[in-house]
């Protein structure tokens, strides 16, 4: 009867096996184990548990079947508990019991239990058994005890290929590819796992050329054909090297040899072609398979390929077709939109993610905060900040740093400081740099320098962006000597080679302080060819200090690089106008017109209740234009009573004084402020954005307006933030 039960059990006919089992008048332990094993192997573990409870005297086989069943279900703690009961009932474990229970410990990295099992193995004299020794080696390796794992390996008198593979895998996980290679060379016999370990290990640690060399050697060993893991690693190595030619050769090889390209191989192929510029080939492969089979890695690679082409519609189509979209897929799609300037699409997708997708991680939040920073939307930024607190993502350095930047760019330097102070124990170079740059842009140069000095005291190494921030801080407050000292410190102490951005900062530092000739001399001594920004900085400074000849010289240099640079034409024309050379100014403007060079139009905008309102000079299109002009007229009259004198020299046209004053009164930032005052509660701060540098007259007028209405008015122009409050500006009139 036992043989019949065993026959039915092995052929999968469990119902018939159980029927014969029930008819048996005498059942021994073998009978019980046969039916128990049949249920366990078919995954009907609840039934197996019921049978196990009925076995009169379960032996080592019975207990081992239960341990194996728990392992297959991923219930490793239950497997360990079962083993403990087995020992307490006086049943002696076999080598099969140990290999399975050691696998349980390896799966959950339970080194404490694993070490006790090792003692048990030694006590029972099973340490010479290759299978048990391999299980011990695997347990120690996966539990992180590399030293004991090596001791176990060295003491093994007999080693199987599995033993060698385990120690090679251990060395690779520890980053010791040299030791892995040494063990590989000692092996007299290798299997596919050995080769895969070396290929994957080299690739994972950035040695992609070496990975492909191993792949080539493997193909020459006729006994081995690459499997899906081999091919996935080889294609990934080609992708990392962006070696499309070699990737195509491997693809051709697997087609000639009729290897199946499904699952991980197909995904690796799509990733390789996408990353190497073969997006059409990737599309063809995708077209012959189901989008639902696409992995997240392949999707993000495809997305990156589409990004390089500037075409996000196919990427979104794939994203929408994916069934299991995890946080990586959502983040990749959002980042794609952000990097390509699709701001509305990025925000809408993020909102959809909040409503029906997975919880955003630190990378998602950092990406969306980057977008909000560029938009200067403080309300949206505050909502994301609240979300990071609720989800605990504020502890992520990337999120904390992004919040500092967001608050700075949205005009709230107070908010930036608050976040910076809250991440005190998680600050890195980026954190300090973000705060320094923010303070610099808001006109708090001394405070930015103070933060920089504290950073140096804490031995936190600044990078090239940190120095751009601190040099800008010196520029904004006119600290020329300190700026020169930091420029030397950057090169001599931190060995950072100056970039065009650092050169531009130094030219700006000298120029804004009135050292026009020194700025020119600095340009002459630069080891690189000066660019438009370098000559543009000299031109701007020359205009401010009415050095017409230097302005003309700098403008000519700009035109040699960029003949259609409208800013240079305007700056030179304004330099002539400022010194009363109206005819020369007119000639420049006529030259602009004849050459078809368009002057960049100035405009300002303000966001109220999540709606952005844009204004140009003499704007007559806004629905509230009548109320806006009335408000501006009242403000103009009141601030003139307070002592404001319109700076008619800011009008670079030969007009009479009345027309000049009218022109000044209707500058875009003044209209935006008037609109803001009409549509926001009293005593709340106004935040105005402007695409160009704020003019002298507007700067002076806004100081008076801030005192008149008792509000803080924050203006972000093309170069910095101005905080107007109680009749003064954070820039101290130095901008």
C-alpha cells in the first residue's frame, strides 16, 4: 500500500494518494511522510500542517518537510521555530535538515541562530559534508560575516563548484574583485554560475570592459552557452559603456544561435539600445512584446532615450500602459517632464501620483521641489514641505537641500533658514552651498560669508558651486578684498580650478565696485577665451559708471561672439544716453532695427491664489487695468509727497520730463505691485518676479511704497532678490 501511495504522490495524483492512504489499516511513518510531502510539494501547506499534527511520531524527514515548506512560502521565522521544536522533541537533524534551516537563517540574515547551528553541525560531525559546509558558507556570507565565511571555505577539505561560487560571490559583494579573480583562476572546473558571477560582479562595480572580456572568454568555452543572466549583464555593460556597436554584435550572436530574448534579456536589450542612441531599435523590440513585460529599468532607459530626442509623447504612452507602475516609474516620468520644461505636465502627474499612485520618495520630492523652485511658487512649495514632514522624507538630505533652495528661490529666505537649521545633523556640502547661494541672492552677503566661514571651521570641503555663491556674496556687498582672498583660497587650499562662472564673479566683483580697469585687466589675464558673460559684465559695469569708451570696447567684444545680442545693444545705447550722447544712442537703436535685432521686453508677474498675472510696460490688457492705473497714480502722488524724486535719467530716450515721468510710473514691476496691493490682504508680503534687472527709479520708488503701505515687497529680478521693507532694501542700494 505504501508503494501505491508513493506512486500516486509522485505523479501528482494527490486525491488518489489520499484515498489509498485513508484505506490503509496500518500506517507507518513512511506512509505519513509520503502523503505529507505530496501536499507540501503542491503548495497545499495548510493541509500539510493538518497531516503533520496527526503523525504519531514524526521523524527527521517529517520535520524537514515542514521546514522546506515554510522556506518555500518565505516564512523563515516559522521554519526556525519548527527546527527548535524538532530538537526539543529529541529528533536528530540530518544533513538535509541543516541545509534547509541554514538557508532560512541566510534569508533573514539571522547570524545568531546561524552560529548556534554551526556548533550543532560540529557536534554531530557533519562539517565534512560538502552540502552542509556550502550552506554554512552561504549563511555567513549573506549574514555579513565575511571573516568566518572565509574560515569555513579554507577548512573545507572537499570543495564543490558551489563552494567556489559562494566564495567568489562573497568577494564580489565585498568589493574585492581582485580576490574573486584569484579564486576564479584557481578553479579547475567552472559552471555557468561561476562565469555569471564574474561578469555581473565586474559590471556592478563599474568594470564594464572587464565584464565584456569575461563574456568573450565564456563564449570561447564551448561547453557553456550564455543564459538570461549572462546576456542581461553583457547588454547592461554595453549600455554603461554606450558601446552600440558591441551591443549589436551580441544581439546578432544570440539571434544566430536562436537564444530566446524574453524577460530580463529583452529588458536589457531595450535598455542598451535606448542608452546607446538606438531608440528606433528599442522601439522595434518593444513593438514585438507586451508593454506590461517592460521592467522599470528598461522604461527609465527608454524615457532617457526619448528625452534626448525631446519627444515625451511615446514615453507617456508607455507609462500609461504599464500595469505595475512603482515609485521609480512615476519619478522617472516626472523628472522627464521637469528636465524638458513641461512644468504643467509634471505638476499634474505629481498630483495624480498623490491621488492614486505610490507614496513619493525622496527623489520624487526633490524633483518636484526643483520644479517649484524654478516657478518661484511658495504656496506649492509649502504644501510639499508639509508632505515631507508627514511622510518622514524630510530626513533625506536631498529633500532638505531642495527645500532650502525652493524657499530661497521663492523669495522666503526666512523659510530657507528655518529648514537649514532643522537639518543641522544631516547637512552636507550641498546643504551649506544652498544656504550660502540663497543668502547671497537675497542680499545678505555678510551672513552668507559667515555661513561659509563656519563651514570651513567644521572642515566641510566646499565645491566649485560653493565658491560661486561666496564670491557672489562678496560682489553683492562690495567686499572686493575678501572676494580676492576667497578666489585665492579656492585655488591654493581646495585646489579647485576656476570655471567661467568664477571668472564672471570676479569681473562682476571689480566692476560693481567701480574698478572698471581692474575688471578689464582681469579679463586680459584669464587663461581661457572670455565669453559673452565676461564681456557683458564689463559692459554693464561701464554703463553704470558712465565709462562710455570702455562700454563701447566691451560691446564690440560681445558683438564679435554674438552679433545679435540685444542686451549689448541696449546697454551701449543706454550708456550713450546716460552721458547725453543722444545721437550716438539713436544710431545704436537704428542699427538694431536695421539688423532685425529685437530688444528683450521687460515684464513682471505676481502669483495670487495660484493664478499668475503678467504685466508689461504701459500694460493695457489686464482686466483690472483701470483700477491698477488709478492705484499707481495714487501711490505715485503719495510717495512724491514723502520725498521721492523720479529718476528721469533712467529713461534712455530724449523726451520731455512729463513724458519721462509717465513712462517711469508705468514700469511693469510698479503695475504688478499696484495689482498686488489691490488683491491681497493688508500687511501681507508681496512677491514680484521680473525677467530683467530692476531699474534705479523702480528701486527707489518701491522703497518708498513699502514704507507707505507698511508691507514687505520682495522683488526677484534677473540677478537677485530685493527685500523692500520700511523704506529700505536688503541690497543697501548696491546692486
